[in-house]
C-alpha cells in the first residue's frame, strides 16, 4: 500500500503495458511510417514519447510526434479555474489526412478525448484517430473507446487514479486513491 493510496501498476507492469501497446500498434497498422503520435498534456505527452520511442525501436521508423493542450477545448474548464493553465501545443506535422495515435494516461468520462479531437481538428482533418491509454477506469459519459489499453479496471465514483511518471521526479506507478472533497 502506497502512503497516499494503493499501487495498481508498478513500474515493471507499466513498462510491460507500454510495450504491449507498441506491439498492438505495429500489428494493427502494418506500415507505421505515416503514423503520428500525439500526447495530451500532461502525462499523455510523456507516455506518447515512450510509445513513440518503442515504435521507432521496433519498426526502425521515425514517426512524427506532437503534444496537444486541450485546456480551452474542455467543456468544463471554467469549473476548474478562472485562470486555466494553458500549455504549449506542438504539432510539427500536417494533420490533414494523417493517421494519428492520440495518447493519454487515464480514460474516464471521455470528455478529455472529445476535447482533444476538437483541438486536433483545428489543425486539419486527420484520416483517422486511434486512442491509446495506459488505464481505462470505466465510467464513460461519452461514446469513446480506446483501441490500445494498458490496464482496464473498475473504479468507484469516490476513487481517483493517479499516474506517476519518472519524468516528473518520482517513480513510475499507477495509484488508486480515495477522492478528497
């Protein structure tokens, strides 16, 4: 048991899940040279970088990579803060007709992914968008489903999943926590 919750994925399990997602992307897409990997800020960016590296190492192909801030595309941003923190979107490739793998850490209601798709379309109309997530916790409010999932779990409404990554100064792990009011 972690001091702030229960660990549901260790660093080793996270690495195996990411490698499984990489293999599934390669298997499903055949020629991956035209794929673009896009991470959603914040943790999705780091996970996308890891997936990007894994695909590159296994396929020997350099893929386009980008990061996406969805803050102002969210339908609930005003509920969280009057002064939202807007991060940089970096899409250094042509989105029009591209095949995009969108990456996030946790899939819950589907609202983040809907906002991400809206943000992407501002840059052009992709040929396709596939979704990769480290954890699918259930509880969807919108009809959105990931093609690639590291861990599927059911989480109660009073629980929260936190993905901790070494890129942010800690150890890699996924922690299930009680929601605080």
